[in-house]
C-alpha cells in the first residue's frame, strides 16, 4: 500500500472492485476518499478500457428480466455504432425458448454476443455497424427494437449501479481508505456472468474480502494495494500521523508569527524613512 501518493482526483469518483467470491463492489470516494491505482472507474480517457455503457447495459438486462420495456411504444433507433438488439424468440415448447436461427448464426460467427438469454434475448454487436447494417438488423425475425450502445443510459437513467452490485461509501473526514457498505443486494451478481469486456475491467482490482460480511473495507489493511489520496493524506489516520500534523501546524504558526513580525518591521522602517525624508526637505 502507499499512504503518501499525491492527489489524484479532485472530485467525487466511482471505482469498482471484485471480492474473493467474485461479487462486484461499487465504491464512491466522496470528496476525500482514496482511489486505488488499479481500479476501473469507467471514466475515459482515465480508464479507456472500460466503457460505462456496458454497466448501463447490465441495468437494461435487469429491467427486461423484471418485465419492464423502456422502449415500449417506440421504434428502433437507426444509428451507426455498436448496437443493442432485443429479440423475442419464436413461440414453442422449448424452455428456455430457442432463439431464431439467424441469432444463433450471428453468435457463432462472432457478430453478436448474448448479454441475456431471455426471453426476450438481449444482444450486443461485437463491433460498430453502419446505418444500413443497423436497419437490416432491426428488420430481422423477432427483433423488438435496436438502440445504440452509447444511448442505453437514456433508457435506464437510474443513477444507481446495477442490481446485484454491492455499494460502498464513506463519511467525509473519516480515514480516506475506509469504506462502509451502504447497499447489499439480495442476489449478488457474479462477475463472470457479466459481459466479458466489462467483467475483465471490473476484475482488475480484487480485494481479499467478502462483501457480504457487512465489515468495512479498509484499503490500508491490504499489502500491494496502491491508492491515490487527496493531498498528503494517509490511508489511515494514525496517532503518529496526527502528532506530525499538530507539530507541523505549530511550526507553521511560529513561522507565521516571525513572518508577521518581519513585515511589521519593514513597514515601520519604511514609515520612518518617509518621515525623515520629509523633514530633510
């Protein structure tokens, strides 16, 4: 760990970590919380390998699983880019229902990836599509609607991490490295169940803890975890560090008094010189 790194963030930041059981934690730094160097944040260009839209896609999967359709009554958005597509499987006796043949072919040919097996099926294009390709996709058998990946947040728009994620926060003024669980999901999501690109990013920081334990997570407790803090704050406020701060403040006060005395002396000398100069005229 590193208690002495310079400031790395000047505003609230969200970062992600995975516990020893594969559960995902969402951590909010607040104004002065520590930010681990290896943690995914989803803030490009700080973290260009993590697209926050993939988190929003996970939330969309949750909405569909509940039976909510945020695009109900609306037409597909025909826009170039990586595309999200929702497909209703054909009627049949299979459980779960088998996807249309063209969907399985697209998955086998690495054109689409399955985000949620459904029903309905939630799929994501492996690469960016142009508008004609998106239009053709929207007209395939069983397609309910399509939307650009970058716009999924307009459908979810909850301001909360996906269901199944643990949420941690901290009190302003507490140890910068100390986080307390503020929301515990009933059914934690395993990181391996997420979209592979997203799972790889969130797994960059693994903590040797169990998020289900209700115990605070303190970054100062773990060797090898380096974190940025605000200014020169340590991860944990020890008595030794507090003594150093008191001595430092006392030293600054003494220095300020000396500086103030020098300023007064210089001003007095200047005034005397001015008076003496006027008398000599």
